[in-house]
């Protein structure tokens, strides 16, 4: 027969063995995380192969991450760099993203504190009459350190919640990078849009002056009976069309300037705006041939001096470069948080063990608490075992698992959206470059046509309608060339954004490289 005292001694050991086994089982409540396979083709279309240092090209050449290219290198214009720095300092969206990081970091600190006991210094006292005659009044004063309801995280519930909170912090940091890259891209795109607006306005003003000078000559011919009224009204129509184009260009300039000020978050200095455009002046003689020559010369200015090219990105062929995008990193952190929440929901179905303890002194007076007080302590563990909750805990696990599946689908959507955005940007960069070149050739052909039409008109071979048509065609071709050049620049910016952009500046990248070199 087993002795009762021996059985009592075995009970705590058996309980500890059970708890140890449960703790080991708790390590497996959170599913092992595996990054989902990329639901896109392995290679980006129309990407430029990267050449390795040894001169070899192709898939074997390692692609430099776009995130490692500083934005100061990609946007070398000092005016644009000044605008970007102002926006990074004053933009409200970026400020909100940074504050969200601080908020989630504080929430993470709160959650991480749950893994350690909370110690409180407590002084309490009671004063009350005795329940028996002569009903003397008794005083009891306690003072010491207390631990209240500290949960022993045997099954990993608190640890899983801490991992989820950490993933949310990393996700907020990725979101800040996404806002940063979007802001840099938006400022650059608006900057070049303003530059195009200035060219459109300068072109419209010069065209208006040219047509007004031409109208004065036509009016003189009409007054002398050489020109009929139909041809005069046609010339007047061209003048009014130029006025309309100038008004449109002025309105577009002001609206785009307002958009830039909102992006930057503060007043934009004149020194940071695109440089002023100066087209060649009109000739003093004011003959039709001289006016045509001035318009042809302005076409050369539009073709040659619109704006500088942007730097080329080292784009690789592999779709793995999309993982450098901050929105993809944010989606993956959301997936990690959802995966950790499954472990927390599963652990909630196991028993919870909480410890409450105190240690200190007790006295019959406050003044003698720390002089002649007696030592006192208490230890009160508790265990809570779910028995019946109408399936609530099981449903919580199902909800967490479904949320994880939703996060996987959202991650796949983010990958697919990034792939399409990057592929479209790469195709646009190539096609807009070809379009801009063709548009330039067309504008140069229209300039030559205007010179020939003017010569034919002055010699009486062509009618004025042919001359007016050549003037309209050249102006439209010049406007289209400016638009094509702008689209080409914006396509380069779209590639920069679609592939993750550049997070650090040139100075930060140099400091990081120096630190890595000096590290042991």
C-alpha cells in the first residue's frame, strides 16, 4: 500500500512534469511562418539586363537593389533636390506615418511588458472596531512589494501577442518608407510638370506674338485690297486660338504650383522652381519669312533644351526585386502578425496560470511600520482552465486562421499589383522614349514645312490657307513634343517608384558604407 504522505510528495512533481510538457507543447501553437511563393512570373518584361563587374551580362549578373540607389543620385537636379528635402521636412502625410511608428512602438512596449511581472510598492492599512466586547479599535498597517496576477506564459499566448505587435511596428516602418518613396516620386513628377507648364506658356506667348505680328501684316494687305476678308478672319482665328492656349497654360501652371505647395507642406521658394524659359525674340523687321524663321528657331530650342535626362536605374530581370518595395514588406509584416495571432488564439484554449504575491512588513501603527513591524508575505497562485465557453475559443482560432488566409491573399495581391506596376513602368519608359524621339522629328519636319510654306506663299505658289495650316501644325507639334518629353520623364519616375525607390540619401549611404568598412 502506498503511503498517503508519499503520494502527496509525488503530486507536485507530477504537476510540474505536466506543466513542463504543456510548455513544450506551447512552443508549437504558433504555425511556422513560410513566405508565400510569388504569384507572378519569375522575370519582369522589358527589363534592362544588369552587367556584372567582370563584364558578363544576363541572369547570372546580380541586380543591384533600387532601394540602395540614393534618390539624390537618381534626381541630380539641385532645384528638385531642394524641393524634395523641403517636402521630407514638412509634408503632413510623412509626419503622420512617422507618428504612427511612435504609436505602435509604444504599444509594442506595453505588450512586451506583459512578459515580465509588475512590481508595486504598496502601503495599506485598516482601522476598525473589534467584533467582540469591549469592541476595542484595532489598527493594521501593511507595507511592501506586491506582484499582482502575473501570467506564466507556458503556452506562448503573451509571446505570440508580442510577436504580432513587433510585426505591426515593422509594418509601420515599411509604410513610412512607402510614403517617403511616393512623396519623392510625386514631388519629382510635379516638378517636371511645372517645367513643362513653363515651356507650354513660353511657347504659347511666343506663338501669340508671332501670330499678332502676322495679323498686322495681313491687315495691311487687306486694307490695300491685296487680301480678302476670309483670309483675314482666318488669321484672326489663329490669334484667338493662341490666346486660348496661353490662358490654358497660365491656369495649368498655377494649379500645378498649388499642388506642389501642398506636397511640400510649406511655401515653395522661387529658387526651387524650374528655371525660366526664354525663347528667341521676334525679328524687328516683322516679315512673314522672318517670323517663320523665328518659329523654326524656337523649335530647335524646344528640342534641345527642354530638361536634363534622369539617371538610369540598375534594373534586373528577376521579379525578386519587387520584394524590396516597402508596400510588399508592409504586407508581409501584416501576414506575420496574423500568423502570430493564430498562436495567441490557440494558446487561449489552454489553462492560464497567474501568480499573485507580496512581501513586506505589518504593524499596528503607521509610525512603527518600518521600526518594529513584523515581516509578512503571501503567495497566491491561481489556475484557470476553460471548461465550457460555447465554442468561443475554437471560433477565435478559426477567425485568426481566416485572417491569416486573408493576409496571404492580400500579400499575393500586393505582389501582383507591384508586378503589373513595374512591368507597365518599364514598358512605358521604353515606348515614351521612342514616342518623344518621333515627336521631335515630327516637330522638326513641321518647322521645315512652315519655312517652305512661307516661301511658297511669298512667291505666290501657295495660298494663305496653306500657310495658316502649317502654322497650326507646327504649334500643335511643339505642344505634343513638350507633352511627350514630360511623359518620358514621368515614366522614368514611375520605374523608380515601382521598383521600391531609394530610401537613403547619398550622404547616408556613404556613412553606412564607411561604418561597414570600419566594422571588425
